C-alpha cells in the first residue's frame, strides 16, 4: 500500500491490495485477518481498524506517525512489510 494520492491515503481500497481469507482475531480497536498481498502473492497478517478514519484527518496523520515510529524500532518488533490508510479510511 505504497501508492499515495493525497500523501495520506492510497489510491485504492484494501480490496485492491489484499485478498482477505479469514478473520484471525479482534481487539478493542482493530481486527486481524489472514490475507494475501496481491502485488507479491505472499501471505500476510492484515490489521485493520474497526472503524474507518476520516479522510485527510489528524487521526490519519497520528496513526501513520505511530506506525512509522514502530517500523523504525531496532530490533524490529515484527516484520512490517507495508502500512497505510486506504482511500476509504480503512
């Protein structure tokens, strides 16, 4: 999900980038899914917020800043291949 139209969102939706196969678990704010990354044909664990964020909002900026900070931790917390907020706020 590296394609960006506004700088904060991808051009497409989650379904344009991933095939969701099954639900793994839920937390208070997010759901995890077993999915396949369409561009790499690789299995992934896809985390999605339970409620979409308003487009171009401060909430989107904060989320992206937090995930970016997590992605820079060494040693890595997990293998983070991509992150973003799609054009629908998911």
